[in-house]
């Protein structure tokens, strides 16, 4: 039996669904063709949710 999702995973699931709904609404399979790619609050919220789900709220920064 799998563990229940924590609040970070739940937030990520919610933001993923919102982002996919937006992509579908605009006929995109990705955000890349969108004119608002670099200035999209929805996409920024999704990226933050991904980051939070990875570090479970422990902070830090993106390191590439």
C-alpha cells in the first residue's frame, strides 16, 4: 500500500492539473509555444510547487 501524499505532493498535483488545463485550453502540449512563457504566474506557481515537492519545504536554491 502506498503512503498518502504529503501537502507538497498535493500542491504539486493541483498545480500540475491547473497547468495542463491551461495548455489544453490553448491547444498546447507544452508551455514552450505560449507567448506568456517567461511571464506566466501559473507556470511560476507550478515550478515553485515542483521545487517544494522536491525539497519538502527545507529551502535552498536551484543548483544547475
